[in-house]
């Protein structure tokens, strides 16, 4: 079905502007067009703000009921999850990925599989496997910065080329040693490995630059011609908070969410269908940076 969404206040890329979107066959056909002469079903969205739907790192799926977590995510406007698969030994990688894929078959939300490893497993062979299996990111549980700085970084970097999985730090909150974050940033700048400077907070929307680094953007985090229909609808009063980067303060103004053309939230009602979620394959992390 073809229809027009007009008089939209679209907030994306830290900017708010009025626009219109033409949708056909469940895809965005064109954006920023004049609608006065077009003869299609029209949705007047004056009085609302639309944003691309969000992406987050999933909390431990084995510690909370999956349905509860997914409900909470959708209430925050999240439709895609980054799932860190925990690995304690290198021989577990294939089997644990297989287990998580089986576990997530009933997920109502799309997901991206990544690895979560202790820093002792950060080796060229792990990175090489991520390259071949198109695993776009590795969460590193950091416990000894001195040892981390002494790794064979040249080999690690070469093992990932040209796919270059993103390294994401996970710091031990109970460790009293300070300055680890700054040492991590300096190390990554020196070795020039694809990485994030800071930790990702589970359950909180990821920033645009983080999504670009992981290669999720523009499939997620952007409304554009040819793209899927994934967006949140806010009351207009949310505009000021969104412009100030305070997404987390406007959950009460979020009144609707659409994922891949389907309404999955309308007001307080959720319409999540187990199995609607799909695994997203990232072909090249950081391609659009």
C-alpha cells in the first residue's frame, strides 16, 4: 500500500525539520517531497515528532525473562538489540553463537550478535574468526591494563583486516583503580584499531557515531529513501528535550513505535510477535564513518 506521511517534524542527526515521507511496499520511496499534487492516502502528523527507532546493548538475556526485557525496550523506542554472546574459552565460540541464535529465534525484535570475552582471549585467532563469521564487535572485559597494552596489537589489527571488528571496553565497576578509561582511549589511538572510546550502557539508546562504527547505520538510526520503516512517534512537547540530547527524559512523551512497517506500540499497548525479529548481518563495520 502506498501512502504519504506529511507535516512531519523529523528529528534525526541532531536536527529537527519539517518534511514529508512517501511510503510504498513497506519501504520509504522518497523523502522531503512536495505532497500537494499527490493523490495517495495521507497521514497528517502535525503535532508530533518522529525519530528513527533506537538500538541498544541487551542486558543478560539469561538473567531476565526475554519477553519482559523486550517490552521494556519497546517502551523506550528500541527496536534493535546488540547481543553480546559470553565466551570463556575459545573453543566455545561456535557453539555459543549457535545456542544464542536458537534462543533468539523467538525474538520479536531484530538483533546483532557480538562476542563478549575476557581480555585474555583477545587474540588474532578470535578476531580472524569474527572477520570470517561477520561478527561486527567484541566486548572486552578489561582487568589488567598493563597486560592489555603489551598485546601483539599489530597481529590483532592485521587479523581483522579489512573487516575490522569493533573493540568495546567493559570495565569492572568494583575495581578501585582509576584512569582505565583514559588509558584505553590512549591505547586505541596509538594502535589504531577499530574501537569505541567508551562503554555502552545496556538498555540505553546508542548514539549515532556508535551505530556508524558498528556498521548498523544506516540500516538503523536513519530514515532515508530505500530504507525500512522504523520510527518512534513523540508528542510535540518532546522536541526541546530531544534537541538537548535528553532522549531518556522523554519516555513519557513516546506514544508509538513502528518496526519494519508494523505498529508494535500504540499508546500503552504493545503488539510484539515472537519470531518477528531477524538477525542483522553487518557486512563492513564503520563503512559510513
